[in-house]
């Protein structure tokens, strides 16, 4: 099982984040960094990905905190 998926599933079970489709939540959180990595490869922003870690963390939390409508 994917480690990220398992951590997210445990957070949902503990009511730390809203419950919803765990695979969709994991894919969305991972996508925050993967899409940025793609942009980095094409020179869309400067600096290393680690230079922007706070932004990525905030974006991932925003994805995980979103409630299903």
C-alpha cells in the first residue's frame, strides 16, 4: 500500500482531516508537488523545490482540508 495513502487514511480515521475518497485525496496531495516539479523542469520558476517547501506544505494541507460537498 502506498505510504502517503496510508498516512492520509489514518488521518481520516482519526478525524484529523475530513473523510472522503482516500485515493483521490492522496493523488491530489501528491499532485501538488509533482505538478510543481514538472514546471521546475521547464524553467517556470527559479530555485530548488526545497526552496518552496512552505508553499507546498500549505498547498497540500489545503487539498487535504477540503471537505466534500
